[in-house]
């Protein structure tokens, strides 16, 4: 596929390029398996983030999934709408001379895309991919903490009761129309605002001493200083 400065290849084209390739233990791309190497794509029939393995189970609800999965056209599932959460991440950015060709893209979730290194030496990108795969649980915990910290920070500023955060999560679908995209995805604090918007107003006078101490403890857990 020729380099096109304006248009990027489809997810299907990217996956087709990488489907038989491996990342070696010294962070190089190879066309064959060797000891310690990892396949770029772990399951061609279940599109997931190539770093953290985030997977959208709604792909099974697509009426064309069962029709295609056991045929020669199964790679078409990579262009399903349910796979759009996987962003086309440049291995080498345009600023560093990267091209719009399948070999210069990985399919990553928003979080892995944002964290992945933009560096002239591609080995750092592949090293990041392997690190995330081996430390997925720890990285998930770190990201969850970052999300909760953003929610608590926003709740404090908006005078919302963090003890009602579950209510905020439950009602996200009801406030989705209020959420705007940053380029192609929701920012961290947009998501936080959506959760906080449905939480109860904070009224310190109505809080029991037990709830007051619990709330202060929750803020402290996420390294947030509160003055009340």
C-alpha cells in the first residue's frame, strides 16, 4: 500500500499486515516465531487492544459476526463499528517521518494510545507494548485510580457527595448527550463530569459523623486535599 499523506489505512488493512508478525524479546519485528517472541495479534477473531487486550464484547451482537468468522472473509470483522474504539496509533509519528501505511500503525485503545511513546527508535514503542501485556493488571489499577481521582477532584469542585458516586456511574447513559468528543474520544475529565453530574449535592449539615469521616478518608485515598 502506498503512503497517503491524508488518509490512513483501514483497521482491516492494518490487521492484515500484522497478522503473521511477532515482537521479539529484543523489541524487533520478525516474520517467524522464536523463543520469547510474542505475536502482534493474539486472536484474529476477537479484535482487542494490541497492548492491554481491552475487548468490546458487543462485537458478538453484530449480525454479521457469526456469518463471517468461519469464512475466508473473517478479517472484515476488523472494520465493524464495534472495533472503532481501537485507535490507529502511529508507531513513528508524522513529525518524525512516519508514514500512513499499515506497517506504521498499531491498533490500541485510547489509554494505551495516549501513553505509547513517540520516539524515533521504534523499539521503544514495541517495548511499551510488551510491558503493558506483562503488567496489564497493575496498569489497569493505575488507570482506574487516575479515573477515580479525576471524578473526586471534579466532585469536590462541584460540591457533590462522593458517597453517591455509584449513582453517577449508573446514570452515565442518561447524560451521554451532554458529552463532547476531544478529536475522536472523550477526555478523562469529560467522563469525570458525566459521572459527577448525576451525583447528589453535598450538604455537610446532613452528613452523619461516620459518613463525614468516610468521605474525608475517600479523598485522602486519592491524594486529594479538601478544606471543609
